[in-house]
């Protein structure tokens, strides 16, 4: 089973190795995987153009740096874990 991009979303694979998935308005968006990634391992999870991920960091860099975000707001890992616990209850 492949990724579910969302209704009316378009996946573009560029010759430089960048993969983008965008919604009908052109915003980066994917509901069950990164909406942006490159061949070096940089990945970003976005929903309708806002960094958002409840299953882990919303931005992952190849060097191991990560950023946690919900609905476009960057959070510390602790604040993210707490927010996720409230959302998932």
C-alpha cells in the first residue's frame, strides 16, 4: 500500500532527487508520510503547508537534528509529547 497524499494532491519528483507532494492549492501536504524529502535524507511532514506530525519530529535532517511541530507551531520535545498525549486521548 502506498502513501495517501490526500484528495487532489500531486507528487512531483525532481531530477535533483527532491520529492514534493502538494495539495490543490499548491501547499506542501501529505497525510501519512513526508511531503518533502531529498536524496540526502532531509524530510518534512506538512499538512496544508504547515509543519505537523504527531508520530515523531516534523523535520528530520540527515545529521540527526529534529524539530517537533503541531499545526505549524514548533515545540520542544517535552511540549510536543504532552500535546500529543492530549490529542490522542
